[in-house]
């Protein structure tokens, strides 16, 4: 899967920032709800192995700073959480959610989660960590980046030997991807759905990328059936791999 130009990625990030600034209550509820849904693809012992007593790096946590890890009950045992994100940190008060004063207790809880760990403003392609983490997470990010493979190579470099990678990424069906690339890119040019997604994947593309970055695949969860993988809606499987 190839890289896109810096200009294309910069346009994607502008669209991304507009999306986050325009967040409403319905969308933030969805963003929060989908994370435990995704984590539920992994059993308790897998989540414990990823997070409990571990130093964890998340690449692309979003400008609110809401980590996937914050939605796992096993975060209680975390030793360190670093959240890398290219967009500047965006407080909820600077989004459209500031109009939803009646939801203040919920939004205050979201801010508490968003404050967990350390927020580092950098893109995954520019990460400089070397053997500093036990786990790297990248959730709903790979189809938004400039260069997926270099980013995964940096994830590999950031891990200690034996460290684990958890990837969640939207995957299309064969027909869905063809339609997106051939039709939607033209009919929805200028819309977030196109602008913020420089890449589209099938599940096998993601697995090849992960292995291409030097990882050993250890698990694939939540993949569609053969038929759905051919003509169905998108899915967001969990890919688990380790650094040998
Ligand atoms: C759809 S959002 C998902 C955010 C968060 N993971 C979540 O699920 O709520 C995609 C995120 O990827 C980030 N991103 C885009 N390019 C990136 C890159 N090169 N390195 C790291 N993150 C990137 C965007 O800034 C954005 O925050």
C-alpha cells in the first residue's frame, strides 16, 4: 500500500480537524461507544496482556486525546501511556459540544479520560521512539495517514523485543472498495468521507502491511465472512501481532 503526497495528507488533516471541531453529542457518544465495542473483540486475558503492567504507545489518538486504552478495564495496571497525534490538542470547549451544557457531566467524564497519559504532537511517520514500549496501539488511523508502512515500521522500532501491536482499521469489502475508489471518490469529492481517507483497505492488505513492517501476525478478530468480505459493508477488525 503506497504513500500519498504531503499535500494530499495535509488536505486530509484539514478535513479531519474540521470534523473534530464540528463534533456534536451524537458523534462523541458514537466515538466513545465504538471503543469498548472494538475491545470486546479481544478476550480479557488478551487485553490484560496488552495493557496490565505495560508501557503503551497509541499512534493517532485524535485531537481530543481519547485513547482506546482508556476504555479498557485493564488500564488500571498501566505503567505508562503515550498518545501520539499530529493534530494539536483540542479541548472539548473548542468544539461544537460547547453548546451542549446540559451534557456537562458526561463531557467532564470524557475530558477526564482524554487527560489520561501523555499527549505528544507528532505524526506516526516522524516517531523517534526506540525499544521504549511493550505495546503499540493504532486504532482507526491507518487509512488516514500519509505512509502506512513507514508508520508501522516506526511502531516496530518503538517496541521492545516481544512487544505487541494492536491495529484496528476500517476494511471494505471487495465490491465496497471498488465502489469507493471508482465512484465515491468522484461523487463525494470535498466531503470528509473522501478527503479524510487517503487509503482504503481489504483485511488482507492490512495483514500484509503489518507483516511487511517486520511483525509476526498472532491474531485476526472480527473479520467478515467470505460473502460479506466480498459484497458487504465495511468492518473494523482487530489485528494482533508481535515483534519477534
Ligand atoms: C478517524 S481519527 C481516529 C482518532 C482516534 N483513534 C479515535 O478512534 O477516536 C484518525 C486520526 O488519525 C490521525 N492521523 C492522521 N495521520 C496520521 C499520522 N500520519 N500519524 C498519526 N496519526 C495520524 C488523525 O489526526 C486523526 O486524529
